[in-house]
C-alpha cells in the first residue's frame, strides 16, 4: 500500500473517530455537530474524493447506531446534505491563492468561512425538503400539508434549528482549520530556521 494511501486512510479514521465522539457528546444540543466541518476539511485535505466522502458517511452511520434511526427518506437526505461540504472543501482547495502571504491566508480563511455557511444553508434546504416530502408522502408524522404552503411552513418551523446548525458549523470549522493552520506553522518554523542557518555560498 502506498504511503499516501496509508496517510489518507489514517486521516479518515482520525476524522471519523473525532466526529463520532463529538457527536455523541453533543447529542443533547439540537443540530450542533462537527460532521459538516469535518466533511469540509476532508474535501480540502484529502485528494481522493471517495476517501473524503467516507468521513461524513462514517460519522453519521456509526453515531446513528447509538443515537438511533429515524425516517429513512430523511436519513438519506441528512447523509447527502452532510456530504455536500466535501465538494465545497474541494472547491476551496482548488481555488485558494497559492501565494504564501497574509493576504492569501486571509482569502483562504474567508473562502473556508463562506463554504461553511454555504454548507449549512444547503443542509437546511435539503434536510427540511426531505422532512416535508416524507410527511406529504405519508412516511412520517402528518405535520405539513402536501403543498407549497406546507413546504414554506416546514422551512419556517426549522429556522430556529438552522441558527444552531450555522453556529456549530462555524465554530467547529474555525477550530478544525485553525488547528490545522497552527500545526502547519509550527512544523514549518524549524525548517525555516534550518534554512536560515545554512550559509550562502
């Protein structure tokens, strides 16, 4: 097995383990979870999209074994919605500035923040559309009418939860990407000192 493959597999296992542990710990907080932020980071860091998709799918699958299952159409939508940040992370990686300057780093940080917000919005739209569809099809509790008014009512009722989703995603995204950036800086510092110590010919 290639070294790069082993490194990616270890990172996937680390991210899934971290995500499952945090999701279990935060089960009492509605819609606050690290899954979307870890999916965004997986898309940003892992070169193989299939490895990256294993992160949100693995987190939701293993944590749902303890938290419990729910309506299967809604579950599928949740899994899909939490996988979308992977592609947003890939976009950030491809379009981030390659220059090593504070302006480039600021630009990348803003892109990460924007991707986190976009991921939260997409999850809100996808998951609640699935809730409305399931109730309209008789696969869940009859909470909403099977028409446009029922769909609007579903989205309006979910707005308080969206606040928790957005806040959690931004906090976890900042913590994960911030820790990664700090780690890169600490690892690069000795190399810069070594290069500076070598006398020029």
